[in-house]
């Protein structure tokens, strides 16, 4: 073969490859342009459990847009594949807390299955449009050069542009009453240059001496081939728009809850502090009251024995305060156990306490509780900080006559103490409890609701308990005094301790 012919063939092949390479498959959805920004702008999933029903083809009943361009066609889509792509996109971007797919022949059955699965919402997708259109023909100078050698080769090189247009109506319905929470028509569009194989083989008309080529005849197979290439790009566009729109769906209101941490310590790790008999019984009795009869506390965490350490208390506070999608109405920490006055500060002792450095100051306890985002925050103490034979002891320095300013001058936390700042808390064998908690359990069963509003405030509780506690200690000891006290501002005095059922 002459050298000139070989060079000519090589040139034609090079131009054919350069001009005729058609559209490629789209990249992975999570790697598509804008996907990383979309993911980072929506850090948390919507707080819904969702059941996703099959994509429904509504071509027969709904047509919202005709194919664009001089030549266009409606293409029959694989709705099963579209459903799988949408579901995977919702999972990849963690749009909902939980997403499960269900199979149902109609919406009524889909709602029933969604309810049975415990889903909050039913998500349905109706395919209302899947159009493919021929936009325009040959472009680029490569066609002109190739035409100089053969008009038929120009047909191989010159790409033609096709577009795909997909519309899906997305609907979210509440499974409880079938009402619509959200509905939106999502569009996905894409245009791509398709080569000879991708666009389908067809006859051509020639214009202006065959320099420009245009579409000649179009049939269903031609559009199906075009849809197979351009459709995934349009679907990717639709998925990214869908995800962005879904993150605008209103979140459900936070669940309202009340939490209590109840601690009972009979024996601390500090050798000098008294060993108690009934602090754990106090904690157990008070926790039972909160759980069963006199309050609307959602969760009550009881810490006694080996799990009543300072570390356990801190962990419980952190656990409740870190709960997501929860509005905390009432938050309480109750402590029954040994206390101490050391060098001008009040301390609470735990099984893992060995000295003042490993005990908990009242200021530190106050900061722990204050750090929890709650409407009402309460500390209840059945302990003591002085007094022979009681729940408290002065380990060093004089007995402190007042509670720290962190308690008395703070309006966000109400602290109810079983005794004054320089007193001891007492327990009695015939009660099987500390005297304060014994009266506390009785009071919160109803009598302390002085104004009969079904809620016992800190001020009401202390006012009600002062006399019975003081009298019982006076009558059963020699020269001992114990009078319940309230440490907070006047504003915090109205803080609710319990809401009576």
C-alpha cells in the first residue's frame, strides 16, 4: 500500500477517534460536582423513620411537559432501577435516620405496610416525565476536514447532542393520618454529545455540500440508546436536587422529657467520714417514687453501691445532657450520703473518694447541673456538713454557716438541702431512712402541693418539710438541730421539683 494512503488512513482514524468519542458514564453520585458541599451543609439526618414505596409510572395520567426540540420522544424508563437509585442516594447522604423500602401494589397498602414497620412517614415517587430530545447536530472543524476525504466518514466523526429530561413527583405522607407533610416535583436535566454507536445508526440528510450533517430518521431504538447514555446524567442531577430539597423538610418537634439521677452512698472511701445505714434505701425509695407515683420523669437513673462513684455521676449527667432531639423539661440530681466541711468548702463523698481532692464540692455539683440545657434544674441533698453522729462531719476548719454564693445567688438551679449549711443530716433505724427523705417521699405523694396546681415547687417543698423534719430530730435526739433549707434566688424558688400525676 502506498505510503500516502497509509498516512491518509492514519489521519482519518485519528480524527475519527478525536471527534467521535461520545459521552461517558457519570461519576459516582457522592463524587459528583457539588456533592461534597451538599453533604457538609447537612450534617445530621432528618429525624424520621421512612418507608419508601416503589416508583410509580404515571405517564398514562400525567404529562407536565412535552419533549423539547424539533425531534423528541417519551422513553419508557425502568422504574425499578430509578427507585433503587433514589433509595441509594437517600442512604448515601443519610437524609433520614432510617430508610426502608417496601413493595406495595397501591398507596393504601403501602401506608398499611409502613405503619406495620413502625415508620413515621411514607415516601412515594411518581415518574411523571422521561423525555429524550435531539438538540442539534455536528459541531467542530474535524468534520469539515474529514468530509474533504469522504462525506461518509464525516458521519462517523460528527457527534450529535441529545438531552434527557426526567421529572419525579416526590410525596411524604404521615403514616398516622395519611396527611401530606411535603410534596415536590423534582426535575433532572442533562445534555451530552453522543457518538455513532451511542446515538443509534440512522440515515442522514446532507446540507451545504455534506459539510454539516443532521438527523435523518429517528425511531424508538435510537432514543432508547440515547436515553441509556444521557439518562444517568439527568438522573444524577435529579438526585442531587432531591437531596437538597429534602433537607428543607421541617424537622419534627423535639420530644419533651424529664430526667433524674438519684445517688445513694452508704460508705465513702474517706476513713474519717461516718458510715451510713440508710442512704441507699433513701435513694431507692426516692427513685421508686419518681418512677411510679408522683411525677412525670421520663427516666430515673439510680446509682447505688459500686456504681455510685463520682465518675458514674458525671457520666450520667453527660449522658442525659447529650441526648439528641430532646427538650429537657426537668432535670434533677438527688444525693443521699456522707458530706463534709473542709477548709471553708462543702463536699459530697463517694465510694471512690479518698480525700478532699477526690470529693465533689457543692459548687462543682452546681456547675454540672447548670450545664444541662433544661427548663427546670434541681439539686436535692440528703446529707450533712457537720454534727456528731450525723451524715456530715467537719474535717478541717470551722463549721461553715452559709452555702456558697454559686448556690444562693443563682437563678437557674434550685438546691434543696436536708439541713442548714452548718448542720448534719440524721437517719433513724425505726424509719429505715434519713429523716429528710422519709418526709420527702410522703410530701411528694401530694401533701406538699400547697397551692393545688399539680406541681410542687422548691419553695413549697421546703416550707412543707421544715416543721416535720425539725420536730422529728428534736424529739429523737439530744440537742440536735436539722432544718431543711433552700439555696437559690427568689426567682429559682418557684422551680418545679415534681409534677404530680
